[in-house]
C-alpha cells in the first residue's frame, strides 16, 4: 500500500510539473511576442534584411564564444559569501570594503591545494 501511495503521489507531482512547464512556455511566448514585433517593425522601417541580421548575430555569437572561453580562475574568495574574483579588472565591492576596513587583499587569497 505505501508503494502505491508513493507512485500515485509521484504521478500527481509529475503532472503538476508538466502543467507548470506548459504555463512557463506560454508565458515566455507572450513575453517575447511584442519584442519580436518591435524588431520586425524596426527592420521594415530601416530596410534591414534578415540576412544582415543573421550576419550581425553570427559575428556577435562568435565574439561571445571566444571571450567566454578565456575565463581566468579565481584567486580571491570572500569567506562570508563564497564570492570569487580573478584579481583582474575592477575589484568587487567586498574587496574594496575589506580594504577600507584595513584588511589586506592577501587575506582573501585562495590557497592552492596540493595534490
């Protein structure tokens, strides 16, 4: 009897999940529709062809792929939140705040684990 109850409850939950997933797809479609319409209006207004959009999209996608592939490993970690920073670029707020309190950046260095 407990197994039957478990199976019935599981099926009920799976049906609810499917129902919620359908609702989410519908919501996304309704949200996207006005954006797509706006894009098409702009394309018509400025005489932009789908081919021009495709070329621009492909260039952008290629740039995004190359830039995300070179992510640096984190060098610093905030022990309070677990947030990390590579040490490059603008320091995050938690580093700036800690340094303002007189702490050293070295206190947040991630120790290299010996293998």
